[in-house]
């Protein structure tokens, strides 16, 4: 039960003691006035048939009536009524970098596997929100459209691997544009892109930041997750026989991949999001802000 006007109860708390004191005072004054005109020994015979308990009961009922009036003015309410509520949730696209730099093992077991584990952790927190998956390297494509099917999304994440996209390199602008195109047209759900990458972008920074600003103008917020360490790691690849070798550039130098934290921070800032390093899964709760939680289809409210 609740009260529609609870402030009236505070008035009752102030008025009730005052009224109780006034009735007690008036009872005492009445008794004194009677004794001034009637002798005490004659009082029982003159007041025969007048019941003092009944008089006290009448005063008690008067107090109860006043309290009941104030309770009625406070408008007590109980029970519930069905109220239709408009539903608005999150549409979240998770983009995972599948370039060869994601094979670096500066985070265990390696960057791409850590990103996939983090994406599944985020899926468990999203609950009623739709999730989609974009894989990207030198180009990008929609691996899984927006869906509420957690099992389908998880299978799509598990299928992601380095080399799934033939075109090498890392094109962050392509990932942003492919993610933006994957949202339903005319849908007013909140649109979010979570970008898992080490930030080694082969596009010009200006092109990537321009894509982020364009996405922000379309209502897309981008959160960037840095996978890797600023110190970096030498890239190793394993052939079909299990032999490991270092990746070398065209000049024969061993390639070392570093986390480009600065670029990821700039992308997130340009698209009204923020940057986080890929660490404990408990950090993912930041991507499901309370203000963006979808309203239930129906909710109970007092009748």
C-alpha cells in the first residue's frame, strides 16, 4: 500500500497530539467548573445516568474520526493496474579485429582469444539487448546480424579467427562503416559499437576519425577496447606442422605489434564514448548504462 499524498500524514502527526491535548484540557476544565457549582457529595446523585466511560469513548471516537479524515485525504492506494509502456533497448554491435597483429601474446592466451572471451562476457550482461558481430581486418563484414539469440551470437564469436577475412591489414574506418550500416533503418533504439582492437590502423588517422564523427552524427556511440599492451609483442605464427616463426616485414625485419591507445581514445571521444583496456570482465558493466536499460513491456503501478 502507498499514499498518493503522503505529506498529509505529516500534518496528521502535528494535529493529532494538539487535538488530544486540547480534549484532555477541556475535560479537566469541565470537571473543575462542575465542582464550583455542585458540592462533591451531591455530584453522584445529580449525574446519575451519565456514564463517564461513554464520554471518554465519545472523545476517543472523535479522535479516530479526525485521524480517518486525514488518512482519507492522504489517498491510500493498493493493488496494481496494467500500464502499457514503450520499450526501448540497446542495439550493440561488437566489432573484433582479426588482423595478424591480434595473434600477439602480450595478453593471454593471445589478443584475439581475449577479445572473444570478453565479447561473450558482455553478452551475458546484455540480457534483453540485441547483439550483432562484425569481423574486420583490411575490410569488414557483418558476421552476425542483431539478434536476441545468445547461442547464435556466441557461435558467431567462436567462429571468428585470424585470417577469416582474406584482405590483410587493419581498417578501423571500414569496421565503423560496416557496423553503422548493420543497424535497422528508422529504429530508435540506442545504437552502440564496441570495438575490440589493438588500434594498429592502416588507414589514415583522419579517415578513421572522420568515420567516427560521421557515426556519432548518426546517433552511434563507440566504445573502444584496447587489446594488448603499449610495450607490444613480437608476432609469431604457427604453420600446419606446429612450427612457430616470427612475422617479418618486406625488409626482413621482425614485426612487433603495439597497442595504439591514443588512437582508440580519440575514436571513442569523437563518437561520445570512452576507452577501456581489455581487463577484468566486471568492467563490461560500463557498457550497459542504467539510463539506457530498456523499459519492461508492462510494469505494475498502484491502482
